[in-house]
C-alpha cells in the first residue's frame, strides 16, 4: 500500500511538470513569434515539444557539482559529483567522477574518465545501495566553421557491476555538437546528437537529441541542458533528462 501511494505521488508530480512545461513552451513560442533572430530558441522548444509528446516513461533530473584544475599546460582534471533523480522506473544514483583531459593541439583532445556509481535501489524485493564502476576513453575533434564551432567525440567505455544486479556492459559512443554564437548574448546554445551502442549481452542501441547552454557568473560556470533519449531497440525506456551544473 505505501508503495502504491508513492507511485501515485510520483505520477501526480510528473503530470504537473509535464503540463507546466508544455504551457511554458507554448508561451515562449508565442512571445518570440519564431523570428529568424530567435530561430534557435524555437528549434529547441519544438524539439522538446516533439519529445514530450511521445509516450515515454522516464523523466530524470541530474544535478552536477564540479571543480576543474590545471595539471599542466596540456592536462586538466575535473572532479565532480552528480545526483541523478529518477521519477519513473529508474533508481536514484550518486556518481563520483574523475575526468582527465589532454589538449593534443587546437583540433584534438583526448581524455580518460573514471566513474563510481552508488545506486539507491528502493524498488522490488531486494533493496539496498549497490555499486558500479566505469572507465571511459575518448577523443574529440574540434572544427571551426564560418558560423559557430563543431565538435565530434568518439568514446568507448566499460561498466562493471560491483554489487547488486545488472550486467557488465561495453559501450561505444559517437557524439556531434554544434556551438551557435549569438551576438550580444552570453548564453550561446549548443545542439547535440549522440548515438550509443552496447555489446553482449544487452546489445542496446539509443539516440540522444539535446540542447544546452552555459555561462560564467561570479567566477563559477553555470550550465543547463535537456536531452531526449530514444531507445532504438525498444527493449528499454525512452527518457527526458533535465540537466544543471555548477563548476568552480
């Protein structure tokens, strides 16, 4: 009975968030009237309208706190913690991350990312706090365009289940991003698309479409973003993910 009441409360919160977001999107579209000057805003909102119109199950919110330090002229280290709140079938998670990056030249970066997960499983018969670990290797190409800048990232990662249920998973990823500069506007948007493919035993395939922005305020980097993840194998869940972050 308590589990049923908790699910009902989650459904009500999700319905309220869904209706509020739709109303805000429609109001902003009307306010800006989709002129060429504000076309990027309209594009982002239309993508979000399309995504929220789908029969998805998951809605997640991610909050990240981090600190970036320079190790040398070429190397940097970002340490961060991220809380991922799930409002559907997913469990809440806490992630601790070390992200090492090296600037090879003006066109290429390489990186190694170490991540530890704590999964707060409060669903089903076996509940508890379970742990996972992940290592990721990446290479990213930066391309200057006549208008804006493009980034293409190639990455492979291995996730290990340390405690609890689930499968170990190897995943390959490719991500494309486009930074759109806007005159006299500090919060330039970045549009992105990413394809993820995992190997045995899951063979998951998914696609992410998103938009993000960020700026420095009082010496701190604030960032906000949204992406829609589409499960291409129909074996998992589609997801709306709202992201926010502060980097010191």
